[in-house]
C-alpha cells in the first residue's frame, strides 16, 4: 500500500509542492514569503496560465498537444478590446463572441487532426502561426466602429484614447472581498475565481462524465477505444474545442488585466501551460493524469517563479531553471512508466 502511494501521481505532485514551499521558507531574502498577501496575490498571478493549462489537460489526456493556445489568447484579447472599445458592444455579447471564436479555433484544430489525419503538433503549429497573424491584423478594423480609435496599422495595440479601459475591464481585473476581519481582509481577484471555476468544471467533466472516461480511453489506447465503440474523432474535436475555449477566456482576462488589446499577448504562454500540466503529473503520452494535478502543477510553477523573484534571480536564470525542472519532471514520468 505504501509503495503504491509513493507511485501515485497525486502524491508525487503534492510532495513536489510541499518541497517548493519548503524552499520558499528557506530562501526568503526579505521575509516576503511569510506574508499572507504574497500567497493571495500569487493565485491571481497564475490564473491566466492556469486557465490555459486546465484546458490543455484534456487534449494531453488524449495523447495530443495544442501549441496554438497562446495565439488564440491573443486573438481573443484583441477581439475583446475591439468589440468593447471601438464597437461598444455590451460586455456579455463581447465575452460570448470571444469564447465562441476560441471554441471555433479548437474545432478547426480537432478537424485537421481527425478528418485530415494531421499530427497534432503540425496542425496546432499551423494554427498558432495563423492565429498570431490574425491577431496582428485585427487593429486595422479599429477605425470602423462607432467609437473609432483612429487609423491603426497591423501589429499595433488597441487601447482607448483616454487611456482608460471600459468598465468591464475594471470588473474582471478587480477583486472581490470574500471575508473581512479586524486585522485581515480576504480579497480574491476575479481572474482567480474564473480560474477556480474552470478547474472545477473541467475536473467534474473529466472525472464524472462519459466524455472524461472516453478521453482516458483514447489516450491509453486509441485503437482499442475505437474498437470498443467510442467515437474517437468527435471526442478529440470536443477536447480541442474546450481547450481553445479556455484560451478564449484567458484572452478576455489578459485584455482586462492589460486594459488594452496586445497582438503579442500570450507569446510563449503555451510552453508555460504545457509545463504546468507535465509537472503536475499528467503524461504526455496520454491516458494518465488529471485536472487537479494540473492545478498543483500551476501552483508549483507559480511558487518557483515567486521564490526566484524574491531572491533577485533575473529572467534568463528563471527560464533556465524552469527548463531544467521540466526535463526532470518528464524523466520521472518515463521512469514511472
């Protein structure tokens, strides 16, 4: 029983998180790590990457990969800024359209893979390049709305002339007071709440529905899943659509956080999201892992970045250390397999 527990991905992920927290208490240059506000802010800092990673988990469970989520995030962020600023759409309509665009991008990925037999890496790489180009082309439409933002060229940012974003930006980028005591006020960023809702919904979908069981079956043995009557193609398309839907949500949050639409938003975010999934313990080969493990992986990466930042490690050093951690995580997975 103890040996089986040690081999459990959940136990390993939890142990890794405890180890990172222990490092934070040791390498704590200015005592920042001991402050409650540090951990409260960290959830907000990792929320956008966490939403991307949660969606990617479904794709990776099938044995696939999606490199386009960062570019889809950029398209969603640009469209959300365009619709709310230049076209002055109601916030709910802009959100629904951006989510639909994200789901459409994922559906295209899924169809390229299932209907045309393309490798997931190649199909999503093509979508990544196309979506990034589309994100840079969107500013040319900023002068067509009722609140024209002036003639913008491809690649420029979309931002209001007054320098302030619409009210919906403030709401999504704001905080909710969930508890208040004489000496402490517990405030949670709205993006954190959206992240936790996403994690919860996808966890229920993966663990409590037939769709989730089909994802594990496809990742474990796709041919066996097909012979058992599972619609492999449609389940894959659904997984990629949900993944890009999450990227659309992340784009809305990114635009609200930046108070503008940036065509370069989400650059390399897909690498961080994949790293969170892998470090959490979900196998890149498919069939093993889960959304809660990804949640732990997101926290691990977030705390590593926070610890390195507290101790003054520059960006090149952070990237180097993160790359080494990913390599170690994959090697541990291979040994366990």
